[in-house]
C-alpha cells in the first residue's frame, strides 16, 4: 500500500514538472506571438521611430531573460547558436545576391571592390593591433578577433540595404554587396587566426592556408554557386515545359537552391557562404527577363530570414549576464569604440579615395558598418575549433557586447540618417530635373 502511495506521489510530481515545462514553453510561444503581432501591426509607427527591429528584438530578449520575466532561462550551447546563425546568414546572403542588379563588370562593382579589397583587410589588421596593444591578446587571438568582427551584417542591416531588385542607389548597393561578400570572405582570416592561435610558427601551416583555405575554398565557392544555380534553373525550365510547377510551391525552389549550394560546397571544402551569395546573383541573372519571379523569391527568403532573425536576436538578448558584462565592459568599449568610431569610418574614407562619391555618401558608408549575426556565427564556429579557456571567454564577451553596442547605436541612428539621405537624394533629383528643363 505504501509503495502504491509513493508511486502515486512520484507520478503526481512528474506530472507537475511536465506541466511546468509545458507552461514555460507555452509562455515562450505566447511571448513570441505577441512580439510578432506587435511589430507587425505597429510597423507603420515603428518605421518612423529611431528604432530598428533588431534593437526591439534585443530589448525583448533581455526582458525575457534572467533579468526580466525569466521565460528564457536555458543558455543554448555554442553548437546550437552556430547552426541557427549559419541558417540565418545563408538565407540572408542569397537574398543579397538576388538584389544584385549590376552587370558583371568591374566598373559596376567598384564600390564593392573597394569595400572588400581595402576596407575589410584594413579592419581586420586594425582590430588585431587593438587586440594586441590594448587587450594583451597574442597575435593569433588578436587576428581571430579582427576576423570575427570585420564582416558587416546582411541580416540586421536591412534598413540600409537595397530595398528591392530594381533599387540602383549606390550607397545601398555598396552596403548590400559588402554584407553579402565579406560574410563569406572573412573565413580565410578566421582560419588564419585559428592556425596562429594553435601554432605560432607560420611556416608550419601557411602553405596549407594559402592553397586550401584561400585559393581553393574561394574558387570552389564561386564555381559551385554558379553550377548549382544554373543546374536548378535549367531543370526547372525543362520540367516546366512538360508540366508547370505548382505556383504555391514554386518559390520554395529558392530555399532548395540555398541548401544545395551551401551543402555541396561545404562537402568539397569550399566556402558555402560565398556559394550561396553567388547562387543568388546567378539566379537573378538567369531570370533577368522575369523580374516578378525574382521579386517573388526575394519576398519568400526575406520573410524566412526575418522570422529566424527574431529567434536569433531574442536568444542573444537573453544571454546577457551582468557579471561577465561588467568584467569585460572595458575591453568591449575599447574594441567597439575603435571599430565603430575610428576604424570603420577612417578605413572607408581611405578605401574610397579617388572615387566620385559625395562626402555624405562616404560618411554614411563609414558609419553603417553594422555587426550582428555573421559575427555570432564566426565566434561560435571558432569556439568549436579551438577557441577556449580564458582567451575564448574574453573574445566571446567582447564580441557579444560589441554586437549589442552596434545594435543600439546603429538601431537608433539608421532610420533618421537614411531618411536624411533619401531626402538629400530626392532634392538632388529635383535640382537635376530643374536644370534639364
């Protein structure tokens, strides 16, 4: 009898525990549902405020964490964050590729060439010097820190990117193409930092880095991105002749292109991020006579990206902890201060010397170096490849706090600055029309 009573008691406790877990899960769904409803129905007002959606998600994530209503109490491990951020980034990179409306001529991509060829290396080297001189990191860890924070973010920077496939604005094009490419091309520098972190003797690994991680991986990413996109477009067109694809399912071809281009490139040790961006560019050019089709695929990928962005930034906000934040606040302020207010603006000014950009355009391009989900991916990737211990914790919190600072300052400034820029562009157009008349 006593055994049966104990059994009933244990069963009741288990049920109560299960109900508690279900309640937390349900409340999480409730909170996310309310958040999505709020940012949707109030989007007309939010768009006019000096607030980005990413900043709103971040604040809500902090509120849902241990210092708020404590709905999100589980800290996701690095592997989960790596896979989640990886998925968000590849979808965003494909969207960036679909927006690329320029011919494949060097003159048409000179802004991108300047930002990738000059600004990104300048940023990595300058951040590495800051890490070495001001944070006391060894050169391997300092270079790794620079590589993790060098890429601008294609996910959180939607307010300053190309708004549609026919948008020709040079500032938006430069920021969009930069975000699409430097998230991929930061990988060789991440590998360089990881190699240097494990072995300070460069001669032991420099040839492998040059041949495999630089030349082969980039070439494989470009080649596979083109091949997969062209193959899928060709197959789709051939099958459409026999029987058209269901319109409801048609846009899912974009998601299959993303996943196939990324996975097949990774299988042959290429850069999947680069392949996905190139695939987007290739699909855009393949449907050059069908802009409606490109717009349709873009709408789908952007919606999926935005949904995943909500989850990612909520988790990032919930990860905030006071003790380590205070411990590494000084280091993070040094890095963020140099990066956002000195390295990026000055590097952009140097990289655009000799261009015909107006001063305001150069200043805005220098300011909008938004950091975000791409850096989260590189950080978690590095943590899975040997970045650990005190150095790993230090770099992780510096990166995390720098991303929060970037989300705040750029989230507040993006809307008013871009409104100012758009009004300036419109005034210039009116002036040109008046001169022509």
